[in-house]
C-alpha cells in the first residue's frame, strides 16, 4: 500500500510512504512500514537585537525518515497494529537570512494503531507515535459515524517534542471515501500552538491506495 498525507496550517508537515505485508495486508501477520516526511513550523526565541532584548521569529525545517517492522492482529471488532524500528532526522533553523543546519539524529521509533468498529456504522481510530531522534510524541483519536459510505465525526490530535513545542488539533474528519482507485481522509478544524497566542485553521489530507 502506498500512502501520503499533508497537514496545512501555521505548522505544516507532509509525509509519503509504503506499507507491505509478508502475505496480505488484510490478514494477520508481519508488516513493514517505511516513510519520509518534511515539515516547517515557526518559533519564537529571545534575542539581543543591537542594544535591545527582543523576540526573534524563527522557521524550523525538519526532514524525518523511518523504517519499521510490526505485527497486526485482526478481531471481529477491528485491527490492532504495533511497529518498531530506526528513525533519522535532520533539522535546519532559518533565522532571518541565516540558515543554521543542526546535526543529524538517529533513534528508535515506536508506533501503535487501532482501527475499531464497535458497530457496523461506527469507527474508532487511535494512533500513537514515540520517537527518540527528536524526542517527540504524537497521537490522534477520531470517532466516526457512517453516512453516505463515509465515516464522519470529531478528531483530536496532540504533539510535543523536546524543544518545549506543543501543538493541539481539534476538528472534524471524513474518512474512507473513494476517489477512483484511491481512498481518502479529509480533516479540518482549529490548531493551537505553544508558540502562538491564538488558534489558526488547519486542513489535513491523507490518501492511500494498493500497490
């Protein structure tokens, strides 16, 4: 399966990857998951500007890649999957016209997913990711009710890393609707960041298709 996602807001991140199984993706068994992502966010940092102390606006650019091995379990109510493997990141900070490239980091990434259908018309999806390369954690929980062959409902996302940066997403999603040979998820709502005093709108798109 090929997949990709794009989160567009004050903090933006794009990901592309592939998921393959030793046998079949719709059967229990071992699964490999490889992905690469690129993101940008704005931060504020104290600075000494001439003879005055002020606050500088910085842009942090991040390149992240991982290669994971996992196992997925199937039950009557849904699917549970767990993955682990190495990840690597490289970051650069743009301060005005000066680009500071930070040393690369490698580490361990853990990822867990739940796709549950408590009833034929309801969906519960939860994803959690922990990474030691950037010292970060991300989770998303979504509830959906099936209307017009699509699951519609609320979603909540949380992100934090070792720099002290925090991000919260609260919105609505439409999951698992088809466009030609592709399946899609579209989300929109409000994003709150620790580096900003107010919320801003976000739009997220995820696409996946069989190989």
